[in-house]
C-alpha cells in the first residue's frame, strides 16, 4: 500500500514539473555599433500565435538577456530601446536557442535584426 502511495506521489510531482522541463530558452546579446546595449533595456517575448507576454527581462551590463517560452512555435521578441518597440520574429522549441541581435538605423528608423 505504501509503495502505491509513493508511486502516485511521484507521478503527481512529475506531472507538475513536466511543463517547465520542456520549456525553451531564448538567449543572446544585443549590440549597436559593435557595442553592447546598456544595462536595463527592456525585452519581452510573446506566446506563440498570440500577443500575450510569455516572459520579460532586461539586459545585463554586457547587453545579454535570457527568456523562457513554455510553448513551442513562432513568437515575437520585442526590445524597447530609445522609446521604440523593435520587433523580431523568433522561434521557441525544447532546446535553448541563441539569438544574437543588432540594433541599427535604416531609413532613419531603428530596426532589430539577427546578427
């Protein structure tokens, strides 16, 4: 009887933590003119197929960031820099995915692109 209770308890714990185990990480660094963006630049990523925010963070002193998206699929990464919301389509999957990004000016507007 005790063994059955332990098995049920272990299955319950596994079920609770399984979604976070399959979560994908999106990480990288962001540069402008070859230099990292300053610390504190806001980023957020949407859930695949929606505009709902899946995770948000800020850059560190090296211009690096880390985000987690539990669902797989196409999402939008949004970087708020110099009062402009710069968007880039990204893909989340079970493995961690590196997105090294560059902010540059094109036709007088800031754009975000993959390095």
